[in-house]
C-alpha cells in the first residue's frame, strides 16, 4: 500500500478500538467460543448492514442478537416469524379512533433500532418482502406515506436450514439485502464445557450492561465510511467481484451492490483493527461472509458457495 496511507494518523481509530474491545469481550462471555463470529457481527453493524444467521435451532443465534442489542444500548424488538404472519404484523397499521374521528397509525416492531427477525424463512415470501424497503432504504411506505426508521437501524435475521420442514427459501432479492451471512456452528469442546458449568444464560443476559451507546455507534459508522481505500485495494475488490462473475460453478456473480457491501465491510474491519486505511487482509477477513450467500452454484456443482468463496481468495492475486 502507498506509504502516505501508512503514515496517516490513527487517533480516531484507536478510540474505536478502545470502545469495541470491551464490547466484543462482553459478548464473548455470553456467546462462548465464537469471538471471530462476534467480531464479524460487530463489523456488520458498524458497516451499516444487516446480518443473516443460518443454522440449526439451539446454537445461540437469538442469544447473540439480544446480547448485541443490550451491549450497544439499542432499542430492541423481536419478531417471531410464522407462516400465518401478515406484512402489517411487521410494519404496523392505522386503526380508527372514535374519540378523534380519525385514523391513528400504530407502528409495528420494525420501528426499532435493532430488529430480530427470528426464523425469517418460516414466513411466506409476501411477508418476507415487507422487510425489503426497510433494509435497503431505512424507511417504510405505508398507506401512501413514507415513514423513516430509527438510526442506527440494524436487522438480524435468523433462519433454519432450507431442508427443515415449514420453511420458505429466501428469494435472491431478500438475500442481497443482507450485508453478511454467518453460521454459528457447534461450540468446541472447551466452550461447551464452559456452557454446561454456567448453564443459565438468561441470568447472564439480565446482568449485561450497555458498553456502547447509540450515539457512539453512529459515530463509529461515520468513521468507517471515511476509512481510506487505495486504488490498488479497489482493484483487488474488483478482481474478486469479477472472478465471481466468470466462475464456472456459479450461475451469477456478485452484483454492484455486493461490491459496495464488500468495500464497506472491509472499511469497518480496518477500523476495528485500529487503522485508517484498508489492507487486503481486511477484504479477506470479510469476503466469505459478504459473498457466499450471494452465490448461486449451478446444479451439480462439486463445491458449496462457501468453498467457492474460499477458492477465489486462494486464486485471485493479492496486490
């Protein structure tokens, strides 16, 4: 990278590290053995994106979402998605008031700083689509009026594997709204032993204290947008994106929205490392989480989307 970037002062990002390390440490006490995943979830929030967590029930998806909201002092709402849910259950609706002789709007749970869309793929595509405008534009259009959502606005959605009964696959347009997709996975033996020795997660959740307030989180998001990316770094991002568009095992590659998402995530990761500029290592750290859910392997492909993403990291030259 150019020397001028290496000499850039890092006072601003140093304060970001001081804020974020206690934040990550507190989350790691609740969701044990998953520090790297917690850092990626934190990066997603700082990059002003939305997070999809896909895994089997019982591995801590909801616990991570709730602990993140409490630690960041964000207004938190949980929406339990079911097959009979309607879009108004998410967005809200107007109810006629006899006293006022007028309709009063009753906002739905989407009007919150952190929204947990639990088991999002149990709802029908019609209900899932209620999230599209909110996630892309931080606003919702209801009954001819556009209503702004709170800031920061962060959606964490959990979904069960698509082969589970009672699920509807998320359409590509919905998947593309998520900045990252993560999988919790099973904890390692030592982490699970710690979990068994301290089984009451709810008591730990009740004791969580805010580590970062909403104003500080907004400031971190602003700082992340100003992190420098050199021409060579931009070329590396483009090389990865174009490699996905010409990969023989993929039907479609990453969209321009995906390339912007990759750069935003890389900037946020660099901020978390205490730097004012992006390195290729930052891009590599977030690439699989940003890209894999946007990949659609061809029928009969030998590699999964995650394996294809890792293969591209190995094959695309680093500047």
